[in-house]
C-alpha cells in the first residue's frame, strides 16, 4: 500500500470514529460502542500486511480492525444503527462485526474469547493445508484470561500459523497495568511457551508495517505462531463517546500520549519524505469527512430488520 493511501486510511478510521462519537448522543445508535481513537495504527499496521485470504478476529473494540482489514464502512455504520443493510443485518451492533468477503470472521465482545476461536481456526486451516494465516487482536486485559495461555500452549505444540496481537493500551476498563500485573511485558507469556515475540511502539505505523512484514514472512516460512505486543493508548472512555476521565485525573499521562498520537507521527514521517504538506492534508481530511457524512446519511435512511428474521442465520 502506498504511503499516502495508508495515511488516508489512518485518518479515515480516526474521523469515522470521531463522527460516531459526535452522533452517538442522538440516540439512534442503540448499541454500546468501544472506540479505538488513539490506537488506530496497531490495526492498520498489521492488517495492511495481511492478504485478503488471511483471517482476522477482533475484540469488543474492533471498528479499526474491521475497516483496516477491508470491511465495508457503509455496512459497519449501518450495523451501528441496527439497520438491515448492516454487516450482520442490524442484529449485532458494534461488538459483533463480521464480513466473510474480506475474512474478518468476527469481533468478539467477551474478553479473550476471540483468542480461542482464532487458535481453533488456525488449527483447522493447517489441517486443511490452507496457506493463509490467522491473526487475532486482543487487549492487555485479555492476557489475564486463561484462554490466552491455553491457546499459546496449543499453537506452540502444534506449530500453528497464527499471529497473536496484543494491543496494550495500559488499562483494563479503568484499572492500570501496575494495579494488575507485575510487569507490562506480555511477551513473557509467549516466551513461556517457546513462541517468538516482539514488543514495539504501537503508535509508530511505519515501524509496525515494517516489523509485521518480517513476522508475516516468518509465520509463512515456519508455520509457527508469533506474539506481537503493540504499546498504545485510547483517548476515549472504555465504553462510550466521551474523552476518558484520565484526561482530567491523570493529565501528565494523557498529554504524553496525545503527543504520541499515531496520526501526528505518521504525518511527520510523510512530511520528512516530502509526500504531504498542510494544504494536501486539509484537502484529504475534507474529502474523507464528506465521504463519511454520506455513510451516516444513508444508514439513517435505511430500514430496520424484520424481527421475524432474527434466527435466519443460525444453524439448526
């Protein structure tokens, strides 16, 4: 993907989530929302390396994962509005995004649950001699669930082609790592199961892409799992549209991460390469904002699903 296209997608993910936050108070989106404003580069950095055939599982905070994997933004917004044209026909909402067309198999709201599903999927793919890999995103809070350790052990034992991506945004809801863990290095769990791992800045998009390419080639070559920890930060509250209370109660930490905003980091990276300037940036943001407005207008105009169809996609 070209540098400017990557930047456009990064800004697109940010602006579409900011529009969700802005319009949420209208109470037309009746599902809970978990925004990833501030940590978009982890999703985009990894997914920009994956192929369309590669499988991705997200967590409860997966708008960025869905869009980065190539999910349809109109279907996502329609899903948030509970409309029939949503990616799961309006029955799932924000935490149940899915798009088989781009192999985004599911976003799972129960903490850590996607890890087991992704590991099982990778096992099935290997048994069927498929050449694609599976990637699962989860937060630091999921590292405290038993399913992570069971899955790491299983994938190491059977040498599964899977990438475990821990988006460490420091907080599990409002509990900091130092209140829950003896260390903020979650790669130690991978090492315990003889899985190669890497910990890097989750807001440095160019570095994430560069390192993910290496990881991707390693998994393809060895058919072994890999654990990637991306250190990042969310600017909005755990669940909802507002800025997190830490912007008031822990201004030093919050302002530190504001300075490490992934969009600013990547924008400055492009400026050094003379690929962008303030005028072009203004033009791109306006173009993106206008496109996003259309998605919301269309979602509001669509019809609601028929309640009698609620079970139509369930297995008998």
